C-alpha cells in the first residue's frame, strides 16, 4: 500500500509538472482571423483588436481596418507600416480584418555571413522543412543590402477589391538597412484561406519604416525558423463577410497578383 501511494504521488507530481510546462510554453499553433479571399473581395473591416492578437501570439503579420497599412508583430510588439513608408507602434484598440499570429518557437538557426537573395534564404528553409503540408514561421535579424516593399493605402467605402486597390500601390526601397524580417510559409492547399507560399514583412531597426516585402537581398544576418502543424481560424459573422464571394474563379491568380 505504501508503494501504491508513492506511485500515485509521483504520477500526480508529473502531471503537475507537465501542466506547468504547457502553461509556460504554449503549443505551436497559428491563429488566423478571417480569410485572404475575404480581403480580395473587399472585406476590410474586422472586430479583432491588436490586444486580442497579442493574446493569441507574440509574432505575426496582417493588415489594419480599411487596409490602413501593413501589420508586423514580434517580441510581443505590434507595428503599423504605413502607406508613406513609415512605421509606428500600433495602438491596442486598433482593429484588423486579417492577421496571422503565433508564439514564435523556432527549431532551426542559420547564420548568413555572405550576401543571400530571397530565394537563397527560402532554399535553406525548404531544405530543413521539406514537407509543403506544414506551416513555417521565420525571422531574419540582420543587415539588408536592399529591401523592396509596398504598403496598402487607407480605403474608404464603398470598398474596391484588393486587386483594384493595389493597382496604384506605393512602393519603397530600403538600402543598406538593419532590420527585422518576419514571415510565414503556407502550404499550397491553403491558397485562399491564407497566402500560399512565402509571405513576409519588414521593419527597420529604428522602427521608422517598412512594409510588405516584394524582394530583398540580405547582406548578413541570422535566420531562425520552425514548422507549425496546427491552425485555428476565427471567421467573421458580419454582413460584409457573409455576403462576400470567397471562391472566385480566378482566386489563385488574384492572390499571386496582389502578393508579388
């Protein structure tokens, strides 16, 4: 009987330890609000706040209501990358129609001591996370020779579709700039729900500029990344979302056009 009591006590202690570890180290889960296909259709107003996002993760990207710039989040800080190429801290009450967040827990690290293109960086990631059926979160801290970005300008109702909005999108070029790049690699089967392939945002080290990345050349820096196999999506229930055409015939073509 003594041994039985002792075994139970050990089991209870183990359960308590595992419970504490789970609380301190959240599972690797991607949280997403709304769908990329909704953005394409002009659903630009959501009810999820920046404060809400930070309860779901410390790292991510997205946009703001009325498509008022790009969103970048890391180290539990959220920034708004504006249509004039500038950046500023996002306010807790600001809202987003689309965002992707996770608690960033990378498995791999790669040091770039020499110049690397965007394709070079992606090849390193693809060599470690070989299945396209997994999500991947990535971050680069370093010095960039060039970063080409774009940022969506604020829109007014009646909203145009995203391809129409991005027809006159402002673009920017950052040269010899220290900064942070954060992004996700999303499986091809998720096209329309999210953005299939690589989706990356950039902010300068002084947190004064950035945007949605079109291309970059890394001079030197540290890449950290890891696979994620769980996804949670919150679907809006407002009229705009419920009446949107979320499966247009040219969905893949439209997403590739707005992301490139």
